[in-house]
């Protein structure tokens, strides 16, 4: 449990708006991804925070090669 807490302490957390900017989608789309369980997030008060690693993992899992 302590090791898990340490790994989260080193992680960079992004707001929903920052994630939306990175993905070039609306904040509502990010909220939908979180609610559907496709994008991991942590609830902080009334808002969500998403680990940068989880954004990378989401992108890797949905990546499709064109052509």
C-alpha cells in the first residue's frame, strides 16, 4: 500500500480541462470517458484529476494505425 501511495506521489495529475486540451476534445467527452471507466481518474473534492500516465495508457489502448 505504501509503494502505491509513493507511485501516485510522483505522478503528475491533470485537470479535466487539461486532459481535454491534450486530447483536443470537450471536457464533457473527458467526463464521459471517466464515467464509462475508459479513463481512470481520482476524485478530489468535487472535481476529478487524471494521472498523465493514465492518459498515455488510454491513448495507447485506443490507438489504431491508418492505412
